[in-house]
């Protein structure tokens, strides 16, 4: 069986990224208009935004993705990295793919001199939390949202 490779997303990954992105949205029971797929992928791979992503591959099979955003923070002179999206195909869960994707984001964030990496998950994502509890500390913060239209 081929090794699992984690590498940065490129424009050539659109065909592999899209089903994983849609799997992520389905997992969270979310739907977005198709133009958001286009905008998001362009931001992740275009090099013009403080955003990017990684893809996990085993041979020619895409196993997972993570998308990240770097932004400023009031808590440090250094930037901070938000690991915004993390998804692995169901058959890859529990095999180390998610951990490798998180580690790739951590390496990139260190290279970009980030203060920290953070992410959030839904309280119902118990399988994800089992991994996150091993690789990071819970912040104790609760997320609130105010839709603006």
C-alpha cells in the first residue's frame, strides 16, 4: 500500500478537493452555492490571500483536506493560524490522516512565525474530538455567532 503524502493544495487539485469539500459540508449538514466553491478554492490556491490548504493522498486517492487562514490577533505581535476546515473520508478516520493534516498546518504556521494554531468543532463531532484531545488543549471558550445577512 502506498504511503500517505500530505502536501499543499495546488490549482491542479480542484478535482480531488471538491468532493472532499462537499463531504465536509455534508458532514456538518451545510450547503453553499457553487460560486462559493469557486471563490474558496481560488483563495486557497491563488497565493493572493493569507489562506491555503493541504491535501492527503495515498497513491491517486484523496483521503482528506484541511484549509487554513492566517490573521492578526490582539494577543500577540505575531499572526495566528485558524485551521478552519478539516475533513477525512470515512474510511481514513482513525488511521492517522487527520493527525498528519493537523501536523502539516502546525509546521506551516511555525514557518510563518504564528503565535498559535486554533480550530473549533461541533460538539457532536466526538470522533474528531478524540483526536483533538490528543494533539491540542481545549480553550474553554464557547463560540457565538451573529448572522449579518
